C-alpha cells in the first residue's frame, strides 16, 4: 500500500454513510421524545418558558449580555416605542484562566464589571441619574421600577430552566470548567455580582444562544411563516425549536414557573451537543475516542465533539500526528520534495502545535477546504505559519486536504441528523404555513416591523455600534418555493458561516433521509442570523419584563 493509500484509509474512517445518517435520525427522534417526557435524558430538551412576544410599542432601554464561547458581549437596545430601535455593543475576550477559575465568583464578578464599564461608557447619564436618585431615596430597594435596566442574559451552556429568569447550570461545555457553579442558578450568580456593584440592572431573562437565534431569525426571515429552529454550528453546537406545549409532558412536574400558555407552544432547547452520549449510533474513530478521553468532560457532548468548531481541528491534529508517527507513511518526511515551493527539506519544528493538544484551530479546516490554488500553495503556507511545518510538498498538502475534507464532511452530514429529526417531528413539511406555528408567527407579526434605527454612535475603543444586528443572507435552499411554503431555519456560528460546502454536504445528507427526501430538502430554507443571540436576548428580556417583576434572588438573601 502506498503512503497515500494509508492516508486515504484514515480519511475513509470518517465516512458517514446514508445508512448511518438514517440510523442517527431514528435515534434522535427517540431521544427527542424521551427528553420531552422526563428529566435526566441524554437529550435534555429544556423548556425555555419563552411563549410570548413583544408587540412593538414598548419603550425603553434593554440590556443583553452574551457568554458562551471565547468572547463576552454586552449590548444595549434602545426601543423607541415606534417600532424602531438602536443597538450598541462591546466585546471582550474572556481570559482563559477565568474559564477554569477556582470559583464562579471570579468569572461572574468579571462579567458584572464589564456591564458596569459598558453602562458608564454608553449610558452614563442614565446611570449617574439613577445613582444620584438612589442616594437620596428613602425606599429600601433604592431604585424605582422604571429606573432599572432589564437584562437578557444569553448563557450558552446547558441550564435547567425553572422559569424565564431562573436556571441552574447542568454542566459546563466548550472548555469551561468551574466546579462550584454546577447546580447553581446562573441568574442569581450574575445578579449577586451586579448588586455588589450597585448597578441598576435586573436579570430579566435567561436565554440560550440558540433561542436568541430563533427569535432574531423569526422576525428577519422572509414570508409569513415563523422560524422553526435556531441552530448554532460554531465553537459548540446546539438547536432550539418550537414545540407544542402538549408534547412537553414533563413540563408540569418540572415547573411551577410562571408562563403564558396562550400560544400552545414553547421554545425547547434540545442541547443536542449531548445527543447519543451512549454512542449507540454516532461514529467513533480512535481519534474521537482519544480526544474524548483527554477532554475535560469525557463521555458527554459526544455529538458536539464530532461536529463543532472547538473539536474538528483537534480531530484533524490527532489524525495527522498518527500518520506522521507511522514509519510507513511519508507525510512531512520529504521523500519527494521535488514539488515543494522552495525545493528544500520538509521540517516540522520541535515545538510545532501539531504536538500539542488543541494546537490546531478549526479555522485551519476551512482554509484547507477553500484552497483551490495551483500546487495547494495556501495549504503549504498555512502549514508553515500555523504548524511550523516548512517546505511541505504538494503530496503533503494533498494528504492534509483529503483528511481535513473527510472530517469536515462528516461533521456537516452529522449536522443533518438533528435538523431532519426536528423538521420531521414538527410535521411542517406536510403543512401549509397557516398551520405552521402560532408562537413563532406571532413573534414575526409583532416584531417584523422593528427596523434598526440609526446606530448609536460611540467613540469608545473596541465598541461597535451596529445598524444591522441581524444579517439575513439570501436563503440558499428552498429557492423557487412559495415563500410561505418553506420550513425556515436560522443558523449562526463560524462553521456554518465559513466552512466551504458545509450547507451543501448537509443538504446532500438531508435528501437521503426518506422522511425529508429531495422534495422536502428544497422546502427547507436555511438563513444566517448573525449575532442574533444578543438581539434575541434583548427581545426576550422585553417580553419577560412583566413575568419577572422581581430579580433572581439567592436563597441566602431570601431568608433575610
Ligand atoms: C452548549 C449549548 C450552546 C452551544 C452553542 C454547547 O456547548 O451546551 O448550550 O447552545 O454550545 O453555543
């Protein structure tokens, strides 16, 4: 066997056949039902208590913060009461040590501090006025109701929600690991730190990024039909969809929460990153196995570990390293440097990130997939720059391309599984728009006309004001369909946005699923809701306002 065949053999381990896809969908449907009927299932199916919507006449300043990956974002949305609003946002990278801090206080006090900086920078007049009034006021709470900023908290980790602004952390994902936060109400953790800084801010809604994406997409998507699903394919992966209240049979027992049930529907956060943790149907190569074993959370987020941006680079790194270590395989060993750029010996730097866990970023896969240059120059340059592998040959670059494509393609085909499951379960493929969704189309009806007002101007460094918080790219599927006869899906995340061909591979797999088929696949419209989670959170804080008249309070403070 030639060394190229050896490489191909490894790439073939990542083939995810049509039969596998179909097995996956069946299991996903089973786990969906299981998760709707009881707690503790592998697919969490978390009720979000989001069932009601704004009506476009609300006024006021709403805050939203977003914690879920590498950055923490704070934004404010000024609703003018005449269906227009403006948005200001800031972004700060979360220091690595805070992701694995000893105590949750370290992380949450950092977040509260960012909110304070943001308020002082962008809403100083309002902030100072509140502080002045508070000093002179006699009521014990110190604030008048109308002076408090309502905050939508996008927290993109698995949380057991107990109400619209109540939720306990089930587990960390995406490299975060702060043991004492697990089991605690994250709204309380944030509220306590906000109160310690005496900020006039109430955590009014707790929102997963997928839910925000679904809300945001729902008012920007063309046509009357409400969006069915909001999905993230970024650092992590997950989806939230509109489910009939009567199907969420675990709800009465699990709640006690206050929510409006008039739409008969509720958004459910699937937490599909943990689909099939038991590995009944998911593919499992030796590289997946080793990655999981050496991760901070072995045995969980097994779907996410095969699909999302945090992990694909690491899978590729492990596959490449195994081949480099194999004496039969000439990868980066310079048997044939005749075609490398500088006709010199290929060399792997001893401190190459190839030898370090998480050394290879997933953006590398996107670069590799996008290189169509003669002699794969871009791949060679990237190998040099990112991995310290100098003078790689064209054969080396080809081998890397074959491997990376196999891993990327498997991720995209796997992504078809939850999408197909949810679309099929919704019954929307066989329906007309009129019966599609009450909750989502109500969202649409009420907020569709919200136009982005003139963006707030800001001079502060690193802070952008945006006139278009949600970018609605032309749909890539469903073209040629009646706009109201589509099943609309909002997506966000680096993978779906930047990995070349991600959606094509995903659609290819969808067509192979009998419950969807070629006809059904055409009806599925997928659109980017860029940074929708922040805007969605503010919208949810807005609708949640009346339901959350009091801030989340820690049990200790309640006892006083
Ligand atoms: C989290 C989800 C989140 C997803 C995308 C996953 O790791 O568990 O809550 O929605 O990442 O950010």
